[in-house]
C-alpha cells in the first residue's frame, strides 16, 4: 500500500469507516478519520482504538489492503 492510498482513505468525503489489514494478519479498525494519523513522510501511521489509550504505530509498507468495515467489497482498496 502506498501512503497516498491510505491518505486518500483518511481524507475521503464522506468518510467511509475501514479496516487496515497487515502482512502479519493483524487488523485495525478506523471508524472515523480522527482515529488515525500519518507522519509527514507517510511511512508511519498511528491508529487509535477507542478502548485503549495507546496508539498502534504501523509501518505503512506493511499494509496489505483496506476494506470497508461495513463489508462492501466494491469500496475495498488493495495495494
């Protein structure tokens, strides 16, 4: 996945909640654009879970795909 693909998903209007899929099979939900942020270079993303006070730090190069949380495959984005 490129930083621009993730940035586009975060800036979509209207925002569509999505799930981040990593190469190690972990997933992270982004229910709103305020639950994730990227550094200036786009290499690192921080994802915040509503039930935790600590953000997960993710190397964007390890993101395999994004999929809508509602399960609509037509909105899925692949690397």
